[in-house]
């Protein structure tokens, strides 16, 4: 000991050698318990427990949803076709009227007298022409004189037609069933041919117009049925009457028009509407949006358990949605969807799956 006390480096070397030999032996008091706990965690009965619901995919119709607005099927501007002063108003703004209903009537002036004169002239020219035909048979007049008589007769008939049209054009009528949107003139206003009188709309049929994206345009065709929900809450059904062949330059969307019947004129034009066009029927699972989760890359999806008890993350391809759930694609026809505990397990992890309704204690465990 005296020899060692005089040489302390010998003791240090001995301690270092002992530590190295102990490390090389691979003996660790904690190694055996760690391996044991890992094995127990993966053994059946020791895995995390989740609550699952088994369900079968159901056929569901996928819709293309467009935001748009309603508009009358036709909008026309009524113009005066002759001159005169407004003498009578037949319809007020907003009135629903039938085709042929008087909107405005102009004063008659001497139109009836000119019509009577034109009729008398036609009668005269007809008699003269008949006389010339008789004289021609007797060779008393030439062919040119007979042709002159025919020309005079046709001129008289044309003048009669103009007088009849002028008298008819005194009354400006509704061109079809619809509504008087606006009237520009009042009694006493003087109009000349071409002056605007009123704006008339066909609201017995409405058009819901929206823009469909480049990805969905291939599924839309004329004649297909569709639905629309107006901002007023009214729901209507119609058929696609027009699909634009060229996309808009700014939005890169294609204009689609849905024709909707409106016989009583109760549906308003010019309001916001949501158009829904059915494009295909697919098999999908209906789930609560609360079951959707994110993976490590930020992708939206849902977790299921396969037959071996492995957690699988499925990307959520949402087909359609409603007020009580969403329909997602991509799951097997028969799927075990994790409805409780999905936030505590990771994809690839083994779990014990308990069917929903079989063990209420599982729900209580995650509620705490």
C-alpha cells in the first residue's frame, strides 16, 4: 500500500482498465427492462386501444357546384315604329302581361282616313286593270299599257299595306308572355320611329348562369338535369340549355346556363344562386367532418384499422358534403374507421380495435 501511495498513477490506471472492461462486457442494468417493455407494448392486449366503426361504402351522386345568378330568359327593348303622341298607357311597371297586351297606344291622327283612301285607290286600280285586260283581248291597247295598269294596281296595294301597318303600329304590344320591367314614356310624350318605349322581360323562364372549371367541363352537357338554390331559399330544378365552347380569358371558366321554369313569376331574377349539376355516381363512405385529421405532411385524411390491427392513413378525397357529414372516396368498400382515439395513434402502429357500441369504457377513457 505504501508503494501504491507513493505512485497514485497506478491506482488511476487500474480504475480506468476496470471501467473499459465493464463497458466492453455490454452489461447494462436497464437493457433487459427496456426490451421487455417494448415486447409487452406490441403484444396483444398491451397495444393502444381505439374505437372503430365498421361501415360499407354506399352509392352517392357527385355534384359540380357553381356559384351564379338568375336572369330572365329574354330581355327586349320595345321601340316606336311610327310617330305620334302617347295617348294611352296599357300596363304599369312590374305587371305580368300576356302576349299581345297593349303597353302604349299613340294618337290616331289621320291614319284611319289614309287607310280608307288607300283602300279606295286599290279598288279603283283593280277596276282599271280589269278594263284594260278586256281591251287587250280586243286588241285596243298594247302590252305596255296593260303592264302599266298592273304596276299602278300593285303600287296602290303597297300603299294600302303601309297604311294598315302604320295604323297597327300605333299600339305597342307585349311580344310574348312576361313582365314589363320598365316604361320610359308617359302620356303626352311625342315619339318618332325608333324611340325607346319600354323594357320587357320573359320571366316565365329563368336562366341560372354560372362558370364551370376546366377540370369539370368535360362532364357537363346540354340537356342534363340540375338543381339550383336561390339566395331567397327557393329550390328549383331545370335543364342545361347552353355550355360555352370557349373559356373566359380572365377566369378560365366555361359559362353554363340552367333553364328553370317560372310560370307564375314568383322566382326573382338577378339574385345569387348556387347551381348543382350531377356528373357521376360513385361509392363513398359518409363520415363526420370531426373524424378528419392531418398527416405529417399536412394532408387531410382519415385513419382506419386493417385486419392485422395496423393503423392506416387514408387521404380524404371528398366527393360531396351535406349538413350532416361528408362523403369521401378512396377507402375500401368495407372499412373500419377509427371514431375515437385517432389523435393518439400513428400510421403503421399496431392497435387493439374495439367496435363502436361494444365497450363504452373506451369512450370514457378518451373523454377524460
